[in-house]
C-alpha cells in the first residue's frame, strides 16, 4: 500500500516538475558564457557612461562656481549702488560734454570785397558739462566751452578763440510738475539753441537761420519757471537780460552781434521769453516761442527801440526712419526819432528752413546707423558791404549730405552746400564740409 502511494507521488511530481526541469536545461544551454569580445564591448560601454557622468559632474561644479561668482558680483554691485544712493541723498556730481572737428573747403562766389574762400580745419568746440545734485529737489548745471581750440591774440590782433560759460544755473522743484530756475541759461527758443550737440543734427555747421535770426547759441542771465501744463504739454517762461545791438557800422541791428554773453554786460534793458511745446507723441516735438526786448539798442544811447521775435518749429522722427525738421523765425523792430532800422531793411529780419531726412541701420558688416538729408534755407542777413551799400539781403542755401553714427553718441558727417543771394552781397559760399562729433 505504502509502495503504491509512493509510486503515485513520484509520478505526480514528475508530471509537475518535468517541464520546469526541461526548460532550465534548454535555457542553460542557450545562456552560454560570453566571449572576450562581448565582455570588451560591455566594458567600453561602461567606460563611456563613466566619462559622461564625470563630464556632467565637472559642468555642474563649473555652474556652481559661476553662480557663486555671479552672486558675489551682484553683491558688489548692490553695494556700489547702495553707496551711490547714499551719496545722492547729500548730492552727487556728474560730468559730460561734447566736441566737434570741422573741415571746410568753400569757394566765394561774389568777390565783392575780395576773395573770402575758406579752406581750413578747425576744432570748433570742446565743451564740458558739470552738474551737482544738492538734494532730490535742488540741482546745479553748467557748461564750459572752448571755441577754436586756442585762445590768444594773433599777429593781426584778432582773437582766435573763446572760453565761454554758456550755462550756470540752479533749479528747484516746486512739485512734480513745476520748477524754478535762476542763473545763466540758454534761452528756450528754436531747436538748436537748446539742443546743439553734434550727434543730434544733420550737417556739419549749424544752419544759418538759427544762427543769424534766433541767434543760436544765445544765453542770458535771468530767472524763470518751466514744467508740464498737461500730459505732453510743456512750458518755459523767463525774465532775463536783453540784447544790445549796434546802431552803426557794418553790423548794425544784427541780433547775433547784440549778445553780451553775461560778461560784465552793461546797459542791457530787460527782456522776456516764453515757449510752449507739445511732445505727447513719441518722436514729435512742436513748439512756438515768443521773445520781447524792451530796448534792443540798450540803455546807454538816446534811442529806445523795442523788438519782438517769434519762432515756430516742428521736429519729427518717425519709427520708420523718416524725419522732418522745419522752422520759421522773425524779428520785428520798432523805430525812434533819428534812427530807423528800415533804412537798411532791418525792421523785419526773418528766416525759415525745411529739412527732410531718412535714417537707417547699416548691414551687419558695419556698426551703427546712417542717415541722408536735404535742407533748403532762406534768411535775411547783412550783405557785409561798406558805407551806403550796406543793407540786409535775403540769402538762400541748399544742402545735402549724410551722417554715420557708429555709436548713438558719435557722428561722422559729410555736407555739400550751394548759396545765393537776391541782391549785391560780399560773399556766398559753395563747397563741402566734413565733420566729426561726439557727446558723452
């Protein structure tokens, strides 16, 4: 009985485990020991994996180091800014400036009193700005200029250069919209009189309308206010010293020669200037200015001649690169018993210009931007003739050229010009002007 049970048990286990044992035998037969080549491939793959892990570890260590350095640099920068902020509470001093070098080769077309042709190079202006913040609401600004690089008397007694303080004023905030300003300041008239850094305009020389009629650059001593009337609408109002124009000679009634530049200036009567500007559209400025002289000949003579100057302008720079400047300015002078500016056609002195332009980015091979322009100007100016021939005539000038800005604050310039006049004059110039300028 027992033997029968044992035989049945053996048969049952055989039925169950025989397939398993058979499979193990087959699997063992298939899973042979790997060859040397197979093991070498496995080792190489493992080595590549180790090298990749080592490279990632090095990269991670480098990133950690760079992050630590960045944190350190940021901390140093924060410390510097913090120190500068601390200084700004007590006041901070700033410096800036601009300069321009010109080459002019111009032929005189008139030869009225001889050949006045020009062929010269001139470091026309070297300017430094100094400013200081006393508090958040009180500041100082100044401009010191050297003209023509050298100040000395030449052999013929003519001074070859000038050192000028064009600005030295204090400004105090009344609130967020309005400010008071007092001192020596540029008058808020026209485009160039306020903004005349060489990288901000086309052409080498400043246009003759704004130098003869306005006359730029024009500064006086005074007190005034400026600020914002509404979003985009700005105002300036200044009570200041006036011009003292000549009443005789070859420059009589010329506004430019009436500037005394606040240099022990004597016999000036009072004057006032006001301006309204709209700058609410990006790239656009529209402005009008009015100026009044109580006595443009000064208080030392027996004459009392009042005068007014009106100016209006548009300065538009579109995002596409197209631009347009246009300006009109006009003096109207009164008269007095025994003297009348109308005798030499100086009772009304006017001028205007229009200047379209296009500015564009250069190909990647060249840095910066370039721009092309054309300008047509008309203005009244003395004819420079002597005696009874002296009077004011109307001049006109056509200019074309281009600017290259390798940097926004650096400009190289080329300009060709042609001049003419309606009547007999001593000189008109045709030729070429080259220039470079910078601002910082």
